[in-house]
C-alpha cells in the first residue's frame, strides 16, 4: 500500500483492532500454514468478532514461520497472531511469546497491555506504523483531560473505584491498560484510598456428563451471542410491556399495495415504518447507553436493527435511516441483509450503529415474548404471530386479525409509562394503515 509506513520489525504481526474498541476476537480458522509464502493482503485467518466474521490479511510479504493460536482460541488485540521468518530476526530481535493458555481462555495476564489497539480494519487491513512494536519502557503519562482506554479497561477502573483520568498510561500512545489500573489502585490503597472490593467469580457448577449424545464446541457466533446477551442482562434493567394491534385493515391494505408495486410484501416493512414514526414521537427510546462515560446518547437518526435467525445463530444487521425509506425499500433492504447474514458475507459495519431493534418472533409461531435488549440500545420490540380472532367494535362482532406486540426497555433510561405510550403509538399506527402509506 503506497504511502503507508511499515514497521522495521516484521518478524511478527500483532492482532489489530478489528472494530472500534475491540479487545479480543475468536480464531475460527487459519488460511495459511507454517512455511507458506504470503504477499501483502494474503488472507491469514478468519476471526469472529462480536458482530461479524472477518478475514485478517497479511500487512506485508514474507514467509510464515509460526501460527500463534489454534481454532477456537480467543486472541487478544495487541498479541502476536503470526510470526514471519525474517533474516537475522532470531539473533537481533526476541519476539514476544505467542498467546498463552491463560489468554486463550480469556484470563487476564498479570503483565502486558490488555487495552492496546495496534491497528484498524474495515474490509481490508490498514497497514500503519501502529503495527510496530513499541519499547516496553515507553511510558506516556496523562497530562490532563480524558484518558485513552478501551471500555473494558474503563469498567475495571470503575469497579475498583479509581479515576482513570489520573492514571499514567504505559500502553500504546499512552493508553491506560488493565495492569496500569491495578498498579494505580494498589498505590492508592497504600496512600489511604482503598478501592472497592471486586467479588471473586463463583466457581462453575459441576455438569453431569452421563447420557451425552453429542458435544458441540461453544464458540463462533453462538458464543458471541451468549456474551452479548449476558452483557445486556447484566447491565440493562429490563422491563416488558405487551399489547395487541388489530391489523385487519392493515392486512387488506398490504395485499392491495403488494399488487400496486408488483411485489409481495410481508407485515415487516409496515411494522418498521410504524416504529420509525413512533420513535420520532418518543425519542427517548431511540438511544444508546454509554456506560463507560455514564451518558445517554439520544440519536438523531433512526437505524433499525433487525434480528435474523441463521443456521449459525442470531445475527442483527442494521437498516440505516429507516424513517427515510419507502415500504418497498425497507422490504428489499431486509431481504438483502438477511441473505448476507445467512451466507456469512455480512460485514461488521452492517451490524453496527443500531438505535432500536425489531424481532419478528411470529414468523416461527410465537405470540408474546420477553425480548432481551440489543445492548447498548435501550429498547426492542418483538412482533408475534398474527392470528384470526373474533373481535368487537362499536358493539358489533367481526372476524379480525390480531398481532401481539412485546416491548422491552431499559428502565434506567425509559420509564414504564413512556414505554407504554410508545407501544400505544405503534399500535395506533398499525391500526390506521393509511398513515403508513
């Protein structure tokens, strides 16, 4: 890549940040083996981030001498991923050790930069001097203002009760690392400021192995889903409100509109349109929570995350500026994004930036649900299966269609009354389809 500076030491390649703030990724498969000769941008490995399957290319040409991990390992950002055979490298430079068993298991090491971001990737790897190893003795003290640190390191500091902005960072470009936080907390304790005690994790319960018919490795998309759900349940304070919408007229309009546009439309784009209108009226639900900085971020754009069921697990791509799309546009975007999720071609960027999530549980026969918020968003709506039912209006009976709706919100941000008002707005829009056309 012309114009980009490469590091002088090319004996090893550190895992770059595959997404904003990423601290680790799971190694899915290797594309090379020791002894292979690679060129710039040759694919080295497939990594599973919390959002997508990402290919990691080689930042420079060379001969692969060692692979620092095996499929299923959790690789830390800033740790060696691949070693290269470089003439004189063995005598001149002693590279850092490959990822240890402790790191692969997700256990923080006592030393080392747990928060270093050494590169970025967006489709194709950007090679810069950030890939070069920095002298371990380099210490960049915080001179004021906001400290450089990843969300994970900020959480450690917050749990230990120390001000991260007062901690001198020894990581890349002066970043504060986990080791810096622990060291500072220890010094503060000696000075008379005792950090809050961090409870030790409970031991894992024993699992009965009798009668096991199959063992499936808990990794890849499924593990990332579990981690995201656990983070959401542990962080957001969930509450759920449910209601029903009479979509008899909407179903009739949907069929008519499908004939007009020459394309069969499901209920999905109509629900998305109703949500978009309701979010403009109730902006507190169109938000993210920045727990690292203790802020609620009300969004001016409406980017709807759509839960998609795939053979590899649940994926959540984002339809951007949904309020500016037509019903046909919404239907087509959902179809394209769902297809990319199922063939694993979805990019990380297409799964980021959501402000509200819609889950169509009704497509599989469910009615009401208690959906888990797609953290850091603050709300998610689950649409249940539409069923025919005898309804009453103005004292008269009629056969109609009813759609169950379940809304979960983060009670730290959304009050129960506001959640109910938002859901009531969505119901009103679905029951008045002329307002959506």
